C-alpha cells in the first residue's frame, strides 16, 4: 500500500490538469500512479512533464531509457525499474539482456555504454565523478552539451525515484 492517497481517475482531476493527464495517457496508454501523485502539486507535475518533454529531444530514446534503468537501479526504485523495463521492452524493443546490463551501468552497444556508465557513476557519486570518467565519456564521442544532458536525465530520473521511494508506490505498469 502506498504511503499517500493516490488521486483517482483522470475524469475527476481538476480541469487544469486534464491536458497534462492527456499527454501522459498518450505516452503510456494510461496515467501511472506516479503522475497521479504528482498532480497533488500541479506545479510539480507541470515541471516534470516539461522537463521530460525538453529532454526527449536529447540523445536517442533507447539511450535515455538505458540511463533511466541505470539510475533507478542505483536508487533502488522498483517502481521506476518496472516502468522503464516496460517502456524499454514494449516501446523501444530493448532485449531483456540489454536492460539487465543497463541496470548495472553497462550496454551491448559500446556508444550507449559510455553514457550509461557515466550516468551510473554520476548517480552513485552524486556528481562527484573522477576526471578520468569525464574524459572517458568525452573520448566515446559525447560532447559537453550531451554530457550536460546525461546529467539532466539523471536528475529527472532522481525526481521520479525519490517520489516512488518516499511514497512506496507499487508498480502499476503490469496492471494494464
């Protein structure tokens, strides 16, 4: 059981939230509990959705999902691991072996591995990465702008991990 009352169905949400719930529903096919909880603070919900929209134009979708799995694993967030495994499998066609590697900061794709490994290190060290780690991600072909985007993606995932962990939200991607 969650440690917070999860607001009900989309139809009962404030009219100002309907466009946001519509966007979320189009993305996932339903409105996950995490977004319902965020709707308690419309500013927080808006902030997350705007950040996700902006960062959806960075890197490629598969690398972003791999990063989300790595960061969620570091934070021990079962809700987000479940959600990103679902998204990775059904929408991005990532194979189970790949997603298992991603959770450990690795990848079958050498270019993606550099980003995932760096994101994992950023998450574990809370940003206090070694100079060699920064040099390695650059040597793998990532520009400074892309490195900033990897860090921003870590922050986005941290937010959802914190919410899910604080409120002990149960995975709902398997309910569909």
